C-alpha cells in the first residue's frame, strides 16, 4: 500500500488516517524517521514510555544520553511489535 501527503510551506505534513491507525499514533506522540542502509526512511512511533521520558528530560539531555535513548527506543519498539 502506498499513501502520499503534501509538505506545507512550514515543512509540516498531515499524517494520513491509514498511517495514523497503522502506527497507533495519537496527538502529542513522537515519530522517529530512521534512515535505512538504502537511503530510504522507516517511520516509527516512539513508545509512550520513551515519549514521556523525553518530555520530562527536555533540554537536559546531553549528547551522550542519545545512545541510551536509542537503546530504549529500540527495546520499546520491539515490545510494541510483539
């Protein structure tokens, strides 16, 4: 299945209904665009527990924290797909 959307002048998009449902995305959720080896991107909804942690951390995240965030994201994504 292929779904298209348009980028606005502010570089925003509307997430089509079928995609929102497939990702189980809700208002306020974060989406991650993960580049694949072939140059394409995979879109993943960030698990709610990680979303909450990122919101609480805010600007206090240091560059070294992103490895841990990525690990938690991948573990959470695996939990969501089972």
